[in-house]
C-alpha cells in the first residue's frame, strides 16, 4: 500500500505482527495528510507500527508535531508506535526544536520508542526493532 503526493512517499509493508511505515521525501505541512492517513489506517488496540524515516530529506515543525501526536495517539489507544530509522536531517531538526529525551516531560514516552532523541535509539531498520 502507498500514500503518495509530490513531496512525500509513504510505503506500508504489513507483516504478521507489525506494520512498517517507510517515509521518503519532504515532511511538511503540505505532505502531512498522507502520513496521518497511514498512521490512522493502522491504529487499533494491540497494533504495532514501526516508522522508518531514514529517507526523510526535510522536515518542518508541523511534521514533528504530527509524529509526536501519532505516538501519543497510539499509546492512548493501547497500540505501539516506534521509530526504527531516522535520517540525519530529522534528528537534527528534532534536536534543534528541543526534542531531547534528557529534557522530556512527556508522560507517554517509554524508553526510546518515540521521536524524542535518545543516544541509544536505532538509526535504521537493519537493526531489529524492539519486540
């Protein structure tokens, strides 16, 4: 399954117990709807989704807010949303915007599964996501 617009490609791969959402291109207010749709389509209690954002080439604050909101929504609905791949530009933008785990007060953050930057967070999907 794919959600596409000119700026962003969202590819979804389903396995037996995880939905992998691969994001490539520009994350911006113009492209957020495609990613939002992919998150909502896989949301149900007990769901597990893994985001591979290693192909993100640019990101704005509205997209960081969308990613954080998606994680919170999954947690509040008894589901899991993890980030297993993040591009350098996504990490740099998140850090600049203040998404730093050492300063996080988010009550929904567990370990390093969300957008908040953790030093031990996996960089790509070649590293196995948490079970």
